[in-house]
C-alpha cells in the first residue's frame, strides 16, 4: 500500500502534518493512570466481544459501539479526510464522518475478530508529547505475540484514543491514504467517495 502512494498523498500529508504542528497545543491534564484505565476498559470490551461466540455481523456492530465509545471519532475522521475537508460542505463532512466511523468498525472489527481464542494484554504506558502511548500485546493461538499500541489524548475534553498501531501499522496515516486514494479514483468527487466508503471495509 505504501509503495502505491501518489505524489498528491505525500504532499497533502506533509502539508497537513505541518499545519497540525503549528497549532497551539494545550498542556495535557491527562495522567498515565487515566490513559491506562481507558485502554484497560477498551481491551476488556474487545476481549469480551472476541470471546462472545457471536456472528461476524453482531461482532462488527459491537466493535462499532466500542469505537464510538472509546475513540475520538471526530478527530480521526477529520484527519482521514485531510485537506479535502476544506472544500466539502457541512453536509458532506457529516455524511463522511458517519460513513467513515462505520467503515472503521467493519475494517478493524474484522481484524480483531481474528483474535478469537486469544486476548489483548495491557503492557505499559508512557507520555509522548501531548498524548499517552499505551502498549498492549496480542497473544493468539499458534502465532507469535505482537504489539497493538493506542495513543490516548484528552483533547476532546475526555480521555479517548486518537490513533492505533497494529503490528506497527499506523491507523491514522493508513486511513488518510485510503480515503485519498478513493477521492483520486473518483476524480475529486466527494459524494462518490462517500458512497464507496459505505461499501468498503
């Protein structure tokens, strides 16, 4: 996927990251204990779903509720849409956010469903800049353990995770690239991209 990035994605990503770095960042009041507590609860819910024996559809619905509860969905969706949000109407941004949140639940819910018979274990937490990094380990049957890392922030007023890495793959950057590719395929048509997003994942 990374090898298929267009120059457009690289330039927009660099510009957006530069713009974000110039914004004033309030000092985080979030403690390591609060960040770990959020991920403890998140991991507990994920483990309960993967142990539930439910159908894939039911599990995906559960993961969507978990994502809504624990993720800063507004931030993640805005980051994924990137600079294209500037030319989108309010209605388009709202439709994108709704479609994107459902897409994320389907995509990562299917990935967590692969953890059936295993578990996530919280390993530790440390502060990084204005967020906290909480490392967990996926322990699965017949596979070597691997890391699942959450970035937790209280930028929304409450502790939420704003990014996730699974085996080193950055969710925010991956989804920005995916959405950008969808827009490119649709020659910049945001409504067509949203329709594609509803079918993706």
